[in-house]
C-alpha cells in the first residue's frame, strides 16, 4: 500500500454514466489512502430539473459542473496531496455539452458561451498526472444505472447513453494531455471480485511507481 505524500499526484477516473467511476474512486482511495474528490450529484441543484427538461436546464447544469470541477482541480493542485477525482473537467466540454448541442438541447449561443468559458478555465489548470478511462458497453451502463436506483436517472434513454459512449471513445482516442490507462469494465466487478480490483491496482503501481 502506498501513501505518496512525497510525490503528490492527481489521478482522475473518467467514463460514461454508470461505468463505475465513483465505486472505483472510493476503492482506490481507501487502498492507497488517497484523498477522494467526488461528483456532488446529490447536492447538484440542477440535476433533477435537467432530466425533466434537458433543453431548459442544459446550459445551467453544464456551467455548474464546469465551475465545480474547475474549483476541484485548483484545490487538488494546492493541497500537495495525492488526490483521485471522480470525472474530469474535460468530459463536460468534449462529451456532454457538445452532445446536448448536437441533439438540439443547447442553443448555439449557449454552447459558444460555454465553450469560451471552458477554454479559459482549462488554460489555467493542469491535466491529471494519470487518467483512467472506464470503457463499458451500453448494456453494462444500463444495468449499473438501474442497480443504483437514482430516481432522476430513470428517464435516461438508451440512445442518449449510446451517443455519449461514441463521444467518449472519440475523445479518449485523441487524448494526449498526460498518461492514460484504459480499463474495459464490461466483465469486471470491483466490489464483489477482489481479483478485478487487484489487477487494476497492479497496473496503477506500474504506471505511477514503476513496479512491474
């Protein structure tokens, strides 16, 4: 087990809705004794409204997420600790916001405004030292979304998840900001199968600490 206070790092976990980001973030934080920064989904004042009326609330929601994650990254870098973050600032800008725009759920005026704000904020923060991308097919996403039973997620459509997955794959293919680890989680269960978690930990050890 490692507690890398001497060599602080920013590790981030990315992936579609229901890919298991929060679960893996929590498990890795406990194993390594890293500080965890989670999405504040339960305290988000726009999320319920967004899933009821995406067109009305898309811009407000995306700006809320952008502001929240921008502040998270500033806090991570100031802390001097090794921190693991549930979802990155880049996913909103390269996946969720353009998807909403293409679906006609965010106006071009709002999207341009949002993109300009992201460009400014992203120029002021450093990317993660290691990005871990959780790749999951839509049936896996649906199964995990249903199992966690969040009421506001009941209205998520299959085609919406499919569009997001396509954008995730396009984004991760061109990701060049730092170290990247891609994990196929379709047949993984990090909570119920300790071997699955051990495999990920071994890969992270090799990537961060050079242990092969």
